[in-house]
């Protein structure tokens, strides 16, 4: 079976689906959330630079055709911080 490739909305890097975080605009409610759900999806690298650029230029919002709540960016930042501390141990 062929591997699933995705592209980061921020840096445009192509890689395996597992390398990215998935943000979903759930159908039909239009709610934007992380990882789970069926609907329109966007993928982003788990890196500080990609997250900051996506937030500054509203790349997630444009890709998902929806407004992205500030709490989603905060949870992504927390996830990034926890990943960095786990990698340093």
C-alpha cells in the first residue's frame, strides 16, 4: 500500500502524514479542532517557526475556510513545548 503524503501549510514541506499535526474543520458544525473528526483538514509541522508563521498570516484559517480560535494555537504551543521537553530527556 502506498504511503500517505501531506504538505505543511506553513513551510510547504512534503512528508508522511504521521510527521504532521492535523487540524480539522468538522462537518457540519464548522468547529475547528485537533486530530479527530471528519471534514476539511490542514496539516502543519510540529515546529515553532511553522506555528508562528501560520498564526501570523492566518494560514490555518484560509486553508480551512473558517476562523481558528486562539485556544487552538495555545494548545498547539503547549503540545510543542511538551514534545520539546520529552525529546530533551
